[in-house]
């Protein structure tokens, strides 16, 4: 799965950038967006979690076992959403190239037992770095606002901060994708407000700002 995701990312990126360099028009801008509820936050893959009975009130626990008992037990996950910086450039007609680089953050409280000076508690961060090239299609455009639909596909690199995980669990790659229906509103000649709804790795909603280059 990891090699397939990397291969697909390279094919998509190469094909789009070939079209990009052939385009003489240089209408381009940068967008910074915040996605408060990314897919990881929404789905909360519980396949590796233990639940503390019917009265746990939704608390999720993740346990790592050692030779003589627990190495660590994780719980109380905090999600901080995802940020994405996107470069956009006009292609032919109503199409635009986009390249998004983003980071999604979360943390978990861990009870650590496999330490020399005795058990301790520590909140540890997990990082998900996302790179997705794609295309925008402008549905409607006027001087002060526009609607567009976007599709992106690429790679998400996952790094878990807790050192007790096996290497293949602590650092891995997954296929990433996203669809957006966005509305952009002009503030001045260089700035635009952006709102979007969609579905995919970055979740179902985004808000941000764009700057013309």
C-alpha cells in the first residue's frame, strides 16, 4: 500500500506539473486553510483500542504490551485539526493546478511504565503530514466572488511520537485524497476569504484566506 501511494503521487504530480510549465499565463495565488475536523478526528479508528466497559463515556484506551506487562497505556486524545498551505495556478480554460501541503496534529495522554525511574504520565504528539496535488474547476466566477470544485490525491505520512511503537506503526504512509466545493470572496485586489465543504482526508469543512502572487 505504501509503494502504491508513493507511485500514484509521483504520477499525478508529474502529469500536472508538465501541463503547468507549458502554461504561459501566470495567474497564481497561495491559500492558507484550517480544517477543524479532519477524517482522523471524525472516524477515530477504534480497531486497536480497549474500552473501559459500558460506563466509559466514550473514553478510548490504547495499550502497548511488553514482556512483563504494559509498556504504556494511552487515553484522553486531543485533536487540533489540520492546516493546509496550497499553491494554485491557472491552466487552460477554467482549470487550475493546485498543490497542497498540510499538517494534522493530535496528542494522547500516556501512562508510561517501561521507564527506569518508575511510572510517569506524559502527553505525546502525533503528526500527519499531507502532500496532495490536484485540479480546480471554476464553476462560476465574477469580479468579487467565485465558486469552484477541487480534487486532490497524494500521500499522508504518519509519525507517532511514542517511541514504544514498532517502526512500521510509528512511521508509515497512507493514500490521501480530498474533494472540496469552495466559495471565495474578494477582500481587496490581493486578498480573498475562502470557505469550503467537502469530504476526504482533511474532513468536511475548511476556512481560510488566499493571497494573489
